[in-house]
């Protein structure tokens, strides 16, 4: 056989191999399935002509998996606790990629979540956002669990996430995985309306120098330096430092809101691969922030309350270690432990918190139809609060523990066609005792271009420290014609040590279809029933001192709600150089009672993104967002945020492989617009139009 015939034979074998890969791809999850299918297909090719296999194997060994399958493999590797192809996920799942962030000039984690249909992301001031999914958005949105490399950043003091304390080098992100809907069966309490895991790259994938500089009308400046190196053939590391200075936003009259924010942080990561079966990660971060913000001060003398602009100092550090051992391609053991310490200041008080968390999980197959994952966890946190007249805590220092276990079985009913996943989380916490959060998920793939999934889940949200033991002296006012002994009335909010968990039963149904290789649709629908919702209830007044009558409002499990809606996303690859992504979400909420503290729900949201690759190594990218009007909690009342349209456009140029230059205009349609009120101050800030530039150099 001559060289030409040999080339033809190799090409034929590659085509045959690819066909076999595609045939069995659907039967096993992610790259594990691909590895097994690849092995089987290679064996078949060898049976036909063993003399040609060595040549074929050598050439295939030089190809990437993506080259072999000629598809862009996108998998969720963390939120399902195993690798799961995005298009076969039995949940409303999405991934924000580093390419999305780079193209649109995104500078913060919450702004990256704005790209996910069904996520409600609203900026409050320069350093605070309200972020939630499927309703109940608030400054401390308490029904969305946020993780970073598996480390929870959900705050147990107030519930939700203080986004002003969360930052990272966005160029080091591997992906942001998002599940809308309950994830409690695997992740436990507070994974009610969704789970987000921010995942960073391995040190092995961030070798060499990276320097990045941002500057603009609001973001001025931001400087990042990162270096990745190799200590031995299987031990990699990176170190980084980052500084930014964020200007304050503006008031409704266009004046400076006085809420500037600057931050200095640094960290390191080590990734060690001592053998083919073992991987070890050790990483740590430190941050130091200075935050200026508007806060309401309550006084016992006229004018009784006043807005004040104060400077808060927040700092903290964390360390995480993870070990993964692969017994086989279908059996894995992983252990993770982290420690977190921070001190945060706000409303004239401070919170100091230490947290230790351990998580272990084991995955294995039982027979040919059962893919089982189980695990154990322990979470301990200790806090200390400094009280003032506005905010006090009972007790001022406290420890809190959670013991947990979970088990999940993915059962193959019909191979390559129909799976059922049964699982539950079992927890014991110091507030509400034992909690059980089961889930049943079904996945049907009638063809390799269609997926139907359905789920029924139970999730709970545990009360926050604020809801069980805080007192807020919210407002003071003179009592008209008072008795001589009580000329002042004090409205106070009280926590309830007997508060129980909020409960959700969620019903979900989804459909994905890929009519052509260039066009795909993803539809998710849901119906949620909430019970035991925590809300403030007015109680009988009492005299606290000769001059003060207290009008208390106490947190109680006295609310319920039903929500239902739909989320639709579509992706169209118009040409090889132009891609369009569209999203639409609709949400309806029935509250019982119609309490303003539950509000924060735009009924409709629309987004359209365009990624266009131009000649001369240039990109033109844009994003258009529409957010419906919404009512949101502001203190003990409610304000209406008008609907707004936001347009971001940017041009990115790559003069060399190592150099990238970008410029963006953000919020181009309006000079400024409001997105969400501030619970700590009646001052309403607005997001102004901004011009942003960036230079990134890798060497």
C-alpha cells in the first residue's frame, strides 16, 4: 500500500472512529463516557487492521478531544457533583464562560451573572448588588446559594451574599456554573431558588505572566498582576495581586452619591498531580477593602434620624484544600476542607466570623444501571458582633454547626434514552434541628438533538442570625399628645429564636432542542410553592423607659407564596464569525399576605447578545437588556423601580497573540437609571453611563 492509500485508510478509520464516538457518546456522562467510547472504537478499528492501528493511534494521540468529536464540549463539573453535559443536565442550567466576560468588558461577578436568563441582577450602589433567581430578590437575597470553588460565600448573619466582599481575577475564571431552581438535594439548606459556583482555573492552565489594567469614567483604575510557574514536572503554582478604585455612583439629581470603593487583594494557588489517579489543590486569598456608603442613623433627639456617609473597613482571608482520587474512570473520591475569616463593618457595627467546612464525597457504579454519589459534611462557624443603639445581637457571640449527609442514585431505565435520578440531603443544624431535602429528576433524550427533563424537589432556607437574635431600632418619632412619661415612639424589629425554616416544593419541566448545528433552544418552566416564609409581624407596644414606647415588629413564619414562570434562551451561530444569544424570562408571584418585604420581582426580562469576529483580529460585541418595572422593599415600605433598557457595546483588538486592547460603552441609552433601593439608607443611587478601557498582556 502506497503513502496515498495509507492516508486514505487512516482518514477512513478516523471517520469510522468518530461515528462510533457519536453513537455511544450519549450513554455515559461527559468525558468519562467519551474515554470509554474512544477505547471501544479504537479496539474496533484495530480489529479491522492491526498493522494500521499504531499509525492511527499516534495521529489520534496528537488530537484534542474536541478535534476528535468536532463539537464544543460544555459540561457542568461541580453543581451536579460529577461531570454532566450541559445539554443533558436535568435542570435549568447555564454556564458563563471567560469568553463571555472578556468580550463584554465585565468587571465583577454579579455583572457576569446578568448574562444568565432568569437571573435578576440589580446594582444598589458601587459595591452592593441584589442577585437572585425566580423571585424574592433583595439586598440580602437569601434563597440563592453562592459558592466559589466549592467554598460557600452565603452569609449566615443576614442571609444572602455581601457582594462587596467578593472579588477575583476574572481572567483566572474557568467558568461560572448556574442552576436555576432547587439544588438542595446535593448542596443542602439555602439552595432554594438556585445554586451558583464560581470556578477558577488550575494553576497548570495559568502559566506565565499576566498584567491587566482597566480605566474609565467610573472604574479608575484597576491593576492586576499574576504569575504562574512550575516547581516540578507535576507541581504548578500561581500568585496574584489586584487593586481597584471604584468611583461612587450618582444620585437622582446627578450628584456624586459618595459611595466609592477600593480594594487590595492577593492570593496563591498550587496544583499537584503526584500520579495519574491523584490531584491536590491548595489555594488561599486575602483582601482589604475600604467602602464608603450612605447609612441611616437613628437618634433619640431631633431630627431623630439622618443620613450619614461613613467609611467601612472590611478585610478577610481564606484557605482551601482539595484532594481527588480516581479509583477508575467511573469511581472517584474527593475531600475538601476550607477555613474562612473576615471582619465586616456596616451600620456602625462590625461582624467578625470564622468558618471551618469539611466535605467528602464518593462516586461509584453499582451494576450497569446505577451511578451513585454519596457524601458527608460538617460546617462550623463562630461570630462576634459589636452592638450599637441601631443594631444589637442576642447573644453577641455565637457558634453554629451543621452536620450533613447526602446520597444520589442516577438510574438508567433505558440506555441512551431515559434516566431517573433520586437523591436527598439530610442535615442537622443548631437552629431548626433535622432537615430533609429530597429530589426526583427525570431525563428523556428521544434523539441526540432533543432533551426533556422534569423534577420535583423540596428545599429549605434556615433562618439567619439576624432573624433569630437581632434587634434593630429602626426609627424614632414624637408621639402626638403623648402621656407625660413616653414622649417618643421607637419602632424596633426583633428576631425570633424560635423561627423555623422556610420551605419550598418545586415542580420543574424543561425542553432543549437543536434543530440545526447552528441553532439551539432551551426552555425551562417552573411552579413553586413556599410555606413558612419569614416576615415581620406587628405586636403590642410596650414601655421601655420613662421616655420611650416601643412598637415592636417580630419575625415570624407567617407567609406563603406561589410563583410560576418560564425561561427561554436561544443561540444562533449566524456565520462562523457571528453568534447571537437571546434570553427571555417571565415570572408571576402570588404572595400571602401581599407583604412588600417579599417584593423584588420584575415580571419580564429580555436580553440579546452579539459576538462578531471582524478582520484584523478585531471583535465587535454588544449586549442589550430589558428589565421590567418592579416593586422592591425599602425599609419597612416599598418603592417602585421603573423599567429600564441597558445597552453595552465594545470593540476588542488583538494586535498580537499576547496583547489585548478593549474599549466599551456601558449603559449607553440612559444617562443614568436606578436598579434597586438600599435597605440601609433612603438615598437612591443610580447607575450612570460609563466608558471603560482595558489592556491585557500575557507573556
